[in-house]
C-alpha cells in the first residue's frame, strides 16, 4: 500500500511472559514511537531504533507479531520483511516492534575443554576441589523432587543411587559414598563482587527470617539456594524431607543455621528458627555455591522463550559471566530440559491432550480435518492434520498434483512425519496435509491416504501423485484414488537401481548410467527415451533390463499419462520438512502448532507479495514464457489446415492451437506455450498469456492463499462436568529416543554416486592394494 504510514511502538528492556493459551505478553522496559512507511529502508529503521535506545545496532534484532497471533514472533531482517510488516498492519494505526539484544559472550570466559566428546566427565568440566563435596551436580532433595519426572542427558557420566543411608556416586569405575546430610557443592569461580551484583540485587532478601512462609518445601529449598548464592556461602542439610528442612553453614564452626517445617493442618512451610550470623567471612573461606539443574532452569527460562536454540555451552558461559558460578555442560543440558518442559509442558501430557487438541483445530478452523488413532494399549499410533485453508487453496488454485514424502522425527519418542504438498502457481511449496505416525509402514501410508481422500472429498478431477513406488504406495494410491496417476519419484528409483545392480561398477560408470537414466525420464518422445536406453545398454545389460522392467509408463515423460508439469521427484516439499525438523524436539501438540504457525505466516506473506504483481501470470512462469519467446525469431510458420500449423527451425514441429498441443510435447509437459506455439500465436495476432495454464494466473494464485489459518487459543484438557463422560487417554508410544547425539547423516541419494575402492595393483574394484589377494 504505497504511501501508507503507521506508528511503530518500539520497545526494549522488557520481558515476554507465556500465558496458559501459549500466547506471549510483553511487560516492562522502555518504549518509543517512530513514524514509518513502505519507503523506509530496513537499515535506516534499525539504526534509528538503536540510536533512540542508545544500544549496539549489530547486536539488536527486531521482531513483531502478526495480527491476531500472539504466539509467533516474526523477525524483521531486510527491506522486504519491513514492507511486509507494514502491509500486514495496513488496517492499523500502530504496530508493536520488540528490540531484542543478543548478549556478547567472551570466549575466554568458559572453562569448557576445547574438544568435548559425549563422554565428558565432571572432572573435565569443573576445576578440582574436595572430591567429597564436588562429584555430584544435583542435590539429593532435587533427586527426590524430580523422581516422578526424571530427565537424563544423552550420555550421563554419573550413576547416582539414592538409598536410606548414603548416596553412591560412580564416575567411570570409581565409587564414592557420601553421607546424605551433605548437599553437593560446586566450586566458586572468581570472587570479584562485580560478578555477583545481579544475584545480590535479586536474591539477597529471598530469606527474611523466622515466621516467613513458603508454599512448599521445594519453594523453600529454591529460595534458600538463591539466598546462599547472593550471600556467597555454602551449606549442608542436616535434615531434609517432605515436611522439615534443617540447614547449617558448611564452614566448620560457623553458627549460621536455619530450620523450617510444615505448619500443622496445612501444606505451608514456615521458618521456625534462624541464626543469621556468619563467622566464616562468607566468600573468603567458602569453596562453592549451590547450583542445581532446577536452579539453572529458573535462571534461563525467560531467555529460552526468546532464544529457543539457547545452547548448553552458552548457558555455561552466561551463568559464569553473570553469577560467577561454574557449572558443567550436563548441568546446563539438564537445566535446559527442565526449563523446556516447564515452558512447553511435558511430552507425556502432550499425547494425552491430543483428543482436545484435534477438537480445537476443527473448532477454530471449520472445514479442517484433525484425527488420531491409538493402539490397543491406548498408546499413540497416528495423527492426521489438514487445515481448511490448505484444502481450499489446493482445490481452488493449485494444479491437481501432490507430492508424497516422509522424514524421521528426532523427538523424544521418535516417529515419522508424512506430508502431502502441492505446487502453487509460482512453483512454491504449498502444504496440504501432514501426519505424525509411530513408524513408516505400508499400513500407515494406507491410513494416511484414506484420511487425505476424506479431506479432498470434493476434488472434481483426477490427481497426479509423485511418490515412491515402495512402502505400499503403488497399491494404496491405485486403490484409494481410483482414476488418479502415480508418477514414480526419480530419486528413489535411481537409488533402487544402484542398489539392485549386482555388477561392480566404478564411480564414473555409475554416473554415466544415472545421467542416461535421467535423460530417458525427461525425454518427451519415445525415440528420445529409447536412445537413452540404448546408451545404458552399451554400458550394462543388467541396468538396461532393470529399467525396461520398472514400469516406464509411471516415470518416463514419453509415456506418462498424468500431468506432472515436469516435476520428477517427491522431495519437492523439502522447505516444509525443514519447518518440521526445526520443531521436532517439541512435544507433539507444540510441534503441530509450530507447523500451523509457519503455514499461517506463509499464507500471509505470499498473499501480500501477490498484491504487488502486475502481470497476468506468476513471476516464475512469466520468466519461463520469456525464455521460450527468445527462441521464436528463427522459426518459420506455415498454415496446414484450420488451427493446425507447421513450424520450422532446427526441427519440424506441428502445433494444434485448438487442443493446446505441440509435437515437441513441451507445451503439454509444462503448461507454458513452447517456442513453436508462441510463434504460431504471434502470427495470428493473439496473446501467449491466453494459452498458459489457468493454474499459473495471478487469480488462481490469489485463490490459493485467499483463506487464513486461525490460531488455536487453548488446548488444555477441559474440566468434565458430566461424570458419565469417559475421557480418552492417550499415552506416548513405546519407542524412545536412543541415548547419544542424534545422527546427522543426511537421507538421500548418497549411495548413488559413492566412490568405490579400486586396487592400484590388480585394478579390481571393492578392495585396495593392502587387501589384494593377487601375489606380485
């Protein structure tokens, strides 16, 4: 909207708080107002905000909320983002912009080893002190508190067993017995008072004295720990159970002592006795502070809201820099896991919320389909989601073409993500439906396609699928979508071809086979297809026979009856899968809601972008048409009969305007007039735009993004007023993420071009000189 001005309310220094419905509210800090319009440059806007708050522009990021969505912060990072923000708020006078400062971490602050394996031990991460006080990173009471919600790191170097008389701590093969009254102590790193200013200001008065009350023993312990950090002393537990806590200063002979116990007939904890006097001179003689995973979680929770990818190594550095406390990597990892669960809810509870979550999706987005199934033991099996905006956009504006693919999830309970994605009129990815399932099986693919068929019940024309032919997809597509077309994914076919070839071929030979295979697939006419196959036959008869028997009518352009628009592989939806990969560490309901937010943002953005387009067809298709138009000059057109023409150039082609057909097949394969048909259209004084597929018009594109996806306000379990109503219980699937760092090996056609060993002695394949069996 040219010339549109809005007032940007820029805010800095406050904090975000998460409500029960997952929405974020911002409180505190300073605010200033700036007039902006769609002519302002992002660089100038950011500089003005930085000067206004007197802060470093390079360490500042700017974020805002979309109208009606307070759950997802959108980042402004360039001129296009700024114009979109103004466009989205075109009906408003003001918009809130949040300036967030990223902290600079001094690389010299961290004491973490330069090379850290997954077996890093406590002794590597923490400077050595008295072993009896330093080998455990969490207090015994934290273990008791967390016993119902254990959170373990991928590889835990400590083996802790809680008994009635002692704590066994095993580090590798060493075992040490500690008395239970001693709480674990972490070393104090540095005694500079400046490092502890923040802690002292926040926590010096968390413990006030006799008569102070607390809601639980856990709250008392947490506040006591912060009090000790602020006053720089360490303590030991003399008594520590669910109804009483007695603590004394760790320093020998120091009289500081505190005793709290439960008030009768209540759950409240009250301080009954306290001697606040220290004779140990505080930090001068103390060897460490209390720093448990729960404490770490409480420190980082707010920052984790804004920076979900906050790394444990950065947590270690930040806590040392801000509080002067050295924690190790695993404490930071555990603390982050606790904070994530506090912010997002538990994985287990997320599965139990699925029935209500599905109801909320369909309630807030009428016309959507969200359904799930469980196994006989009520453990999670499958979840299918398709939003009304996606279904409407596909049916009204997209080509009847769907890509089916899947990726593994690396969440706590693993599983698979299935998706059906479409191509919009500008060849952009348009998500139609997705599902989370316990595994990739023939039965699960059949179920996914059944749900997809139900969601697309109003589809009026046959759909072309691009998908693997394995995993039962060939049979399920033919059975469920009768009359549809199934184009085999060329990537999967290539991988299978290389796996099935029994002969040993060099890297170069494999490359030539794959190149000819792709040439055969893309060939528009049978003679071109056969020519490429003959090339393969000259290299390997086995490969030739495999390809000839692999149903070419399902993957070769020369024979395929469906309309793929020259899309030959099923991984077209990779941008969508990257969204899921970014969110797959979240509980299942949170992951689905993140994907929903991404689709919602996609619709907003592309709808706004299309408002600026002036051509009759989308930009990418306009570019393709222009490229074809460059080849028209050298062509000669001859009228044959009616609307049939002969076009001469390097080859002689026949163009039938009535049927939108050219003998080169380029027009039919892409939906864009080829150079031969453009020459004919120009000769008769017509416009090539009139002969482009309707799916490429701006009108169809805008129809694709005309509907909106609405936020899901609150999907907590409702209170059941009817005692006869039986709640559906869903438990997590039995599979759990294995210990250790998740594999980063990419899934794809890695094996296709993998180089084989070649012996320098006998020139044979599959071995090298040192293992060669031939004698010299």
